[in-house]
C-alpha cells in the first residue's frame, strides 16, 4: 500500500486513524486465515480463545474464493 499525498495532507491525526483502521483490518484478516489453516487440528473454542475467528462471508474483509 502507498500513502497518497492527499492522506499526508489530511493531518497527522487523520493519517494515524487511517493507519490504525488498516492495521485492525489486517489483524482480522490474519485471524481469519489462521482459523482456516488451523481448523483441521483445533476445536472452534480453541481457535476463538487464540483470537482466530472466522469472518462471515458478507464481511468486506473476508477473502473467500
């Protein structure tokens, strides 16, 4: 991802907010992927306790093919 000039001009608070939002989305996507990879060997409650929760198919961050 590239930070646009517009984002840089919007001020440090707005830029920090955008970065935090994107990092949160990336964390959720990583948890979804870990859930997918580990689900054959771990129970659903174990995955949830690790924070690896499955995203719903209608979630904009879900990467279902």
